[in-house]
């Protein structure tokens, strides 16, 4: 299955809000998702919101 990724997603559904996103230490607007380079404001069809810490 091909992942449909967009470099600009709607607020609240961006990579930076997703459980699978890992930000890069040296670049706050970039990161990785399952080993692929992505941008913090991007998004895809597998978005899963970060759950609030208890």
C-alpha cells in the first residue's frame, strides 16, 4: 500500500501531533516517520493523535 503524504496538513492532524513522528534533534521542523524523512507540518492517511499524558 502506498502512503499518501502531504507536506502541509490541517492543524491538529500534522506529523508533529502524531504518535509515529520522531523529531530530529538538529532540525525542529523536520523528523522521521517509520524511517522516512517528513516535515513537522506534513501529514498522511495513518495519522494517530498523541494521547494526553496521565
